[in-house]
C-alpha cells in the first residue's frame, strides 16, 4: 500500500473511531452499568418425589456472575430486580463492545503508522549512497 492510501485509510479509521467515541460519550456514558454477566439457571431441589428429580427443573433463577480478586463470584438476583438487572447488564455489555471496537481501530491505525515508518526509514548507507542529506525530501518534516 502506498503512503497516500495509508493516510486515507488512517483518516477513514479515525472518522469511524470518532463516531464510536461520540456514541460512547453521548449515549452510554450517561447510563448506569451492571458489571458482570446476568445468567439464567434452572435448579433441582432433589426432594424425594419432586418434579425436578424427573428432569423438570425449578426456575428460571437469575444470578449475577462477576470477577473479584481473580475469583468468580455468583450473586442471586431477587425476582423484582430481574428486569432492571438485565437492562443494566445489557448497558454494560454495549459499553464494553464499543470500547473493544475503538481499541481494534486504534490497533489498526498504529499498524498503518508502522507501515509509514517502515516505508520512510532510511539507513546511514542509504544516506551515503544517495546523498539524501542535501535533498528537500529528507529534511521535510511535515
């Protein structure tokens, strides 16, 4: 890819990143977030003669799982909090998704800058051979 094409790609990615940043700043940054994952579980009570011993488990029950001090914790969510917990956790996942998308774009931009650096880097031998020190191209900073 030539330098002009790389610069255009950087510009396009920067615009895409800006749109994601605005979406993150304007929308999701104002919403409350519930860290972790809300999971739905069905359980067996294992009481003799109960339907769950034949496969029809009790539930659903909702739990919040999250990491704390490198350990996974699981907290029961009361029924009246199910809906709000799910919504707040959806907000959290959307927030993290946007952050991941921005990070991916940043990595792509840095890789393109690496290409520009590689294309424009010269060695001392190149300078001696072509007398680049005296050319305007070599001294140009912008």
